[in-house]
C-alpha cells in the first residue's frame, strides 16, 4: 500500500515548464516543454513514466546534433507551434547545405 502512495506523490509533483536541449558542442537551448514534446522522441525521453534520466533532469543531450543544427530544430518547433492551426502557412526556410543533416535529425525526432 505504501508503494501506491509513493506513486501518487510522484505523479502529483509539478513538472518543469522548460527543458534544456544540449548540442554536441555544448550549446544549451532552453525551450518550453510543450515545444519539445512536439517530437515524439523527445516526449518519450521526458515522460516520467519511462523513468529516463532526462525526465528527472529536464535536460536532453543530443550528441549527434551540433549547435547550428539544433538551433534550426528549435526554430522549427517554434514554427510548428505558431502555424499548426493556420491555413496560410509560410515556407520554413532551410539552407541547402543543412538539408541532409536536418532530414536525418527530423527522422530521429519524428517531426
């Protein structure tokens, strides 16, 4: 019975509104949790029921993404949030030299 009580306590503790994404070169991007959770991959890492260390620390280190790539991913998350319910959506600009890396990142993040 005490196990059940501890589960309820854990479920009722407030989650951080922000999470930190860290690039391979050490740059940190602090973004709203709801933006990170647009990515099913990041959402799973932040889901407390899976007990990943990322969910406890509110920090995800993305070792395969440098700061330039991660910045573009963060830009896209904001873009997605802003225009997800709009009819007239502007193009999301992607530098040609970044297209392949961004495609791989998008595949990993499932966005």
